[in-house]
């Protein structure tokens, strides 16, 4: 370029400087890339405290997440956030209330479905009648044998011997039988979380919506101001980011 009769050489750069390149690449990264590549700060994501003891908060409660298909468990790190002990107490209290509500509503729906099919509502615990009878007889013999008529003593002894499959009773057998656990968990019973997840487990889209529901819930109750860079309600919920209907 000629200026005032003097030729000045001007160089045009045909490459992008490293700083500009990093800036452009940063802008092109997805939230997931930013979240996983940025160094996380040791601070509460809610109040920014750096001095209080830290706790891991699971955005999607483990009561539900442990029942998810493996693909949805593998991306769990995105939904584990660092919170201080004070904020953790508050968030866990609200989370517990919401879990209870969702489970209660789920169990009510399950009971309506079963009644609609003409099925009995399953109880969580069922009683083993043989164990119950033997246990009661063993307790009666240990505590009240001297005060019972012989007919009652004989009846209780037969109950215990029949269950224990012995011909002679002694205190060792009675002590063992009196501690029998006569209640057993009903294998047909579904807990609240099992009912809730069971309603959505066959639809990956519904599972994705459920994960995002809990992310929005966390934002609503905690109103965090210091979330890690890239954390988002709409971040993918599986490692490959693919969710089938």
C-alpha cells in the first residue's frame, strides 16, 4: 500500500490465532461438552459457599434412578451436584416431600388399575401362618407354661414340635422358634418407586421427560445461582444422547 510516496508492506493473516480459535470453538460446543470439559469449582452450586462441608445432591432421586435401564444410569454424573450441608438439608426435605407425593399418586393409580381388572390390592407384607402359630406357641410356653392347664401346654408343644420337626422340646428349640420372623415381603407387591418407574420404563421418551422433570424441580426449589458451566435441564440423559419413543 502506497502512503505518501512510501510503500508499506501489509501482511494479511490467513490463519486464525490460537485465542480466537479457542473462543470460536468454545461458542460451538454444546452444553454437554462444556459441562464435562470444564473444571468444576469446589463451591455450593446454590449459595456458592466454599467453606461449609460439601454433599453430593442427586438431582434424580436414587429411589427412582436405580430402577432405570442401564443407558439412563450411565449419564448420572450430570445430575450429581455439589451443595453445602446447609443447602443439602433444605433440598433433601423438599425432595423427600415430592418423592412421597409421586409415590402416593402412583400407588393410587396402581390400585385403581388392579380393581379395574378385578384383582386384589397386594399388601407389602404377608404372614406365614405356620411360623406365626409356632412362634406364638413358643412364646407362650416360655412365659406362661407354669400357669396354663396341661391341655393348653400340650397344644402349644405340638404346634412347636410340628413346625420344628422334633420329638422332644427343650429351651434351645423354644428360643429359636420364638424369634421366627413370620412376616415376609410380598413378591407381588410394588413399592411406590417401582410403580412410578414401571409406568414409564418402556418409553425412553417418558424416561427422558422424568429426568428433566427432576432437573426443573431442583431449579424451582433450590434456585441455584452457581451451577457448573454447561449444566442444563435439556442436557442429554443418555451417554449417546439418543432417546427412542
